[in-house]
């Protein structure tokens, strides 16, 4: 979308223009739903988080200062809303502890046959929730390890280690799924 038109939508939304708010919602809902789904792993929870995130965003719209794009600002709200919900539920953010579970990486590991989206989703769902969140935040949402460490209140090195372990585990799961078929 044209940045100037987007700015106008945001400004009109700040003034309470419901039509502009609806247009912003339509423009960003699908992408933000995908973020919610990757973090929550359940459709109903993702839908709830999406609605709560947009409600919060529209309430806080006057704090948006164009220091980033509206989409980036909204995505931060969505990610924080999902993390807070997971913490509220006192979900066990379990991580991989035993590195002996993982084999040593070799160059032949990079030669995986063709994969599909469902295979990757299934592999991600088998990760412990904490590792899955780090994997998703880093690889899919574009946060760096410093940002992830601040969001999840863990060390930066823990974020890096969990990401590496999750990546290795997903590779193993995908190899198994490919060769089973």
C-alpha cells in the first residue's frame, strides 16, 4: 500500500473513523493472524489474540509516532499480547536441555528432499513451546536474539542455543517425515 495512503488511514483511525480502522484491520489481519497462530498453535487462541491485539492497537493508536511502519508497530503488539497470554496461562516454556539428543551436523544434512508447508508446521509443533517460540520469533518474525532475550526475559546466549537446537530438531523431524513417505 502507498505509504501516504497508509498514513492517512492511521491518522483518520486516530480520530475514531471506523471505516479507516476497518481498512487497517483488513490490510493487516491475515499477516497478524499468521503471527498469532505460529505463537499460539491453536486456531481459536490465535483468533482471540488477533482480536485482542487489534483492540489494544486501536486503543493505543495515539501513541504511534511513525518511528517504524504501522505493520511493525502492530506486530510488536501482537507478539507481546501472545507472549503475555502464554505467561498468563503459566504455560511451561520448556526448552531442550539434553544436547546428546542431537546428532552432529554434517553437510549431507543440507540435502533434504522437497518439503511442504504442512511437514514444516508439523515439525515445529513437536518442539517444546519455548523453543518453538524462539524459532518462530527469530526465523519467521525477524527478531534478533537480543530482542528475543528481552521479550522472553532470557539470556541472549540461551536464545541462540535454543534456536540452534530447534533448527537441528526440525531438520531431523523433516528427514524422518520425508523418508517415511
